[in-house]
C-alpha cells in the first residue's frame, strides 16, 4: 500500500508527537516520560499549526501516520538593491518510520516540501540532518556547504 502525503492538521497532533518521539528515541536515550513529552509537544503544535510561519506534512497509511516533516518560514531583512527579500525555509523534524524507509516515501515527502517552497518563492531550504541522513539529502538535490558559523549557548 502506498502512503498518502498530505498537510498535517490539529487532529494529527498525537501522531505527530509520537513520530517526533520516535525520531529522538532512535538516536539518544532520555528520561522524560512519553506522556510528559506529548503534553509539551501538544502546546507547541496547537500554537504552530494554524500560523502562517509553520506548516507540517505527513504520510498516512491505513489511518496511521508513518512519516512527517515541518517547515518554519524564516523571513529575511531587505537589502539595498536586491528587491523584495525571499524567505528561507527551515526543514525540521523529517522522519520516516524504519519500516517505510528505502521505498521512496522520504523522497516523495521531501519533493512535496521542495515544490511548496519553490512555488512559495523561497530562496533556499536549510536543514540540519543527522550524520547518517546526509546521503538521503544529497540524493534529493541538497548540497553540503561549509559549516555555518555557530555559537552554541549553554542551557
């Protein structure tokens, strides 16, 4: 069966939280209970999904979400001689469940994102993939520029 890709909505919040939980628990151990995380995620998602600067897509199969990704629009400051600034797209929380990987679903989902950004007049898409995901992004047209200048802040 082929997953259906669509815009996420408020009814998807519990499943979106589950997918994000899976994304992080695949990579690192933590001691936050799942229910506590879902509460925090729900507060964020209920605020973000109706806003213009956030958007989420999901892939659904048999009435269950199996993949998701989020877009945060980053406005740009006008520069002299450059006309109207085009926003940057921050791609975050791209996740496909392990059983659905390597079958083209991630590439289909990413293409929906890129098509949206192209038609929306964005200048570029920015993502911070996990080390093992660079190949996926490069196969889908992303390049790896030199590292940006970063100042990590203490918690």
